[in-house]
């Protein structure tokens, strides 16, 4: 199931969404041209490693508090491969513009970062012993998707079911289904060793989505924007 586009109109230019997409692709291009040893050193410093974060709470920090906490933010801008970064940016492209349109540029950026923070903390709490480096913007983007689920449930998303089926589905159905699969995936990893060896950070997705659902009603709608997009 792959989303192609949505039909929810927007009434402003999503500059922050464009910036985030460009920044993530640029950073991954930098990662991609590094040698294997340099890339591993980069991940060791800037990827999210749950056991290092938990070490701060248990009194056995591996790094200084600043160096240990920084990856909660920097990991949002690192990716494991071209498919990873392009897939994430495609989802941000589809859903981010409407949430930016609703919140306004600065509030949207704050919202995005808070969703990423919530996703990272959820991943740490539910994978406390893991030494697997975690990277990716998907937790923050999951928050954007959660906000879209609340704000635009009646919008339609054009879905491609390979190899040939293409048809629209309500946003609440597509995003609700996605959220449930992430929860089930997280429950499955909790009963296996995959959280120690890497893979999809399902709990980060669940945490980000949940934070997005909750925060979108706490953030004020941008001033001057009316229900139907007039100014």
C-alpha cells in the first residue's frame, strides 16, 4: 500500500516542509558519500542509542549529558539508505503541507520537532537495553500523520496497491490502518530480539503518531485562516 497524493487543498506555500525535505536529502547525500568507517563514527555520535540515554537516568552515562541527549534531535535528520530517506520525505510531502497550512510556519516547525522528540523518547523507553543505532525522520513524520488523521479525516488519499490497483481511500482509514500496523509491529518486536539487532522502530512511529494526535488540538490554528481557506 503506497500513498500517491491527497485531495486536501492548501492555501499557503509550505516553506518549512520544503526546507525539511531539502535538509534531510542534503544530509543523507553527505552520509552517502562517507566511507563505512566514517559513517559508523557519525552514527555513534548522532544516532539515537537507547542504552546511552537510559544511562543518564541510572547514573552510568557513556557520554556527557549534552552529548547523550543531542541524538534525540540529530537522529531525526539521519537515514539508513536512499529508500529510507525518499520514502520518509514522500510521506512528509503528502501530509506535511496541510498541517503547515493549518498551524503556520513556525508553529509547524515546533510541532514537528516535538513529535520527533516524543517518538525518540517512546523508542528509548520501550527499548531501554538496545544498543542498535536508530535514525530517521519517520517518528516526527508520524506525528504529522497523526495530526492529519485528526484534522482532515474526510480527505482522500490515492493509494497504489502494486502492481496495478489505484484507488482513493478516506484519510482516517489509511492513517488509522497505518497506526494500528505500527502498534502491532511494536508489540511483535517486544516479544523478539529484533529491538537489539535493529529494524523498523515501530514504537517510535507509535509515539510520534500519538503525540501528533494529542498536540494538534493544543496548538492554535494560524491567525487569519478560516475554515474554508479564505483570508
